[in-house]
C-alpha cells in the first residue's frame, strides 16, 4: 500500500469528536472474548526475538530491544500456550504480508485507524501492509469495499484521506452507504478526481480486488474489526489484549519478528 504524502496518515477524528486512546476495545459482531483468547500467542512472543513493540502510534522498530517479559509486562512463570492454532496462508504471497481487516461502519476502526496506518506503513522489507475491507454478505459491505478499491486504484497516494472521509461520512453524518454519490463526495473531498474514481469503480481490477477480499474474509474469518492477519498465519485483534492497543502492537511486533527470524530475514 502506498504511504500517504508526508509519511503519516491523517487524524481521523474531527474537531469536537473525542478520539479515544489505546484503552478502547475493538468490536464487531458483539461477542465477548474469553480470558484465554486474550492471552493468545504469549508463548509465541516468548519464543521470538526479544523485541519491543511500538507505542500506540509509533513505527515498527527492530532496534528497540527488551526482554519479552518486559514487553508484555508478564511474569515469565505465568506464560500461557497459544489458544488459536496457526492458519495456512490463502496464497503463498500472504506470508510476506500483514492484512489489515477493517470496515467503514466500524466505530473502532474510525477511532483507531491512525494507529494501524502508522505501524503498517513502517514495516521492514519484504513485509507489506495491505488493508482489506470486510465483505461478509450484505450489499452495504460490498459497496463499501468497492468504494475502497475504486479509490485505491484511482489514486493510491490519496487512499488514507479517502478512508478518513468515508469513515466520517458513514458514521458522523446521515449519508447512505448504498449510494454511489456518497463515495463520489468522499473521493472529491479526498482529492481524487471524479472521473478517475468512476472509471476505477467499474474496472475489472476493482472487481478482481473485491473477489480476493471476499476470499480472504472467508478464509481468515475475522470475527471483529479492526484485525490483523500476520504473515498468513495468525489472526489477532485488540480484543486479545482487552483493548490495550499498545500491548496489541507489541504482540504484532513479536509475531512479525518471529517470522523474520524463522525465515532468515532478520538483520539484527
């Protein structure tokens, strides 16, 4: 994904709207997570390179070294085994990707998207960060995803700004998510030419992207947004750290460092 101009994503909460901090919980689907799920992959972190994760909105940093117990704030004697087995990548290329599942009607995506952009656009090569809109079954989900891919194809360098506009248009104003006019307005506000957006909306490339997004959703089965699929192997969301986003990104850093070590790509 192309990094936004200036190297950082826009602030998503407009004046007068509170932007919650890292303690806010992720939610989509409403199911409460068990305490065991919140301890997901602590053992994996203990086995990986002793690497400190970023602060909530800080970049990935391989040079920030800490003992795993310090990173997690846990007693090493109380580490738990993973409770969710590794997945198999949908495609071989997913092993070198971090997939970011989001939805434009997800309140927690609106509030915390900046954290994911800041971390995701700082990942070391060959790892790439790829947002994936959730497509379960509804018309609204299909059109929201179609709008995302139209904007991404039309002008990739403006995609973060289009996401900001679309989050606010669908959650902070009475705009219809099933009308093309809603997304055309978001594109204009994000600096994307209307003719380019319309062309991308109807393109074969956007249809292929939609199909792949639907396959990814069906394969990885995120039950909450926002969520990350790490290297096609582990699905994690802020719910596994009880909504603590700082700890969540440290967990993501640990899984990524483990993958880099095992694949022989760590340059420490």
